[in-house]
C-alpha cells in the first residue's frame, strides 16, 4: 500500500542551519553589548609617555622642539603623530668603583653623548591590562622608535601616566 521512505539528512543543510543559528545568537549578543571587549574598556584619557633615548650624540635643539609632532612606532607598528610635551637632556654617566669599594657615578668623558627623556602626549583607552593606544598596548619597557624627517631614534618607554596628574611640569 503506502510505502514510507526514510529521508536522508544532507550534511550541507545541517551546516547551513548551524551557521544561521550562530549568526542570530551573535547578533543578539552584540545588541545587548554583552561581549567581553566592551567589558574590558573602562575609559579613555589623555596620557603622557616618557621615552628614554640613550647615547644621542647630536644637539637636541636640532632634532626636537617642544610642541612639535613625532611619529611613534611600537613593535614595528607605526602609530599616529604625537605631540612632544617636554625634552629633558641628561649627560651620560659612567658607573665605576671608588677606592673604598663602593659605586660612584662620573660624567662620561665623551661630552657629545647624552641621554634624552622625551615626553609625548596621546589619547589612550584604559583597560584592566593597562593603556591601549592605536590598538597597541603601551607598557613600561616597550622598545619604540621616534621618527621624523631628520631622525629615527630607538628608545624605551620608562613611564606612562595620565596627564591630569601633572603639577608644575612634573608627574606625581
């Protein structure tokens, strides 16, 4: 009389159904702002980044001026131009032993070599892991490059702090 045929389940139809279901779930998660990315971002604020550039042997007046812009590169990822807030020039110091056996510092004989501390201004996103600027985490110890028409200098981040904590030109 009547014959009942068993329906074959097509694998392609199952995969398409699962993909559509996952897209619908993802859409509602984004609408509810329940994603972990949105929970991680706490705020955005202006920060100052202090960069130590060692063994520079040119006059800083030729390279930098306060208020100029310079390009920051972190981990070979170029970043936007940042404003130079402050330039501090320090003589190169040499660490050695005294006759008493203790350490002492003396200015290096080569007077052309200087250490520079360049303070840059940027807007960063604050997360629970630290500051993120231009999709790059910036942390103390990161190797960076400062680049402009006249120079390309390697340095290291030695301090990061919010600009609201600057009083009388010094970070607190």
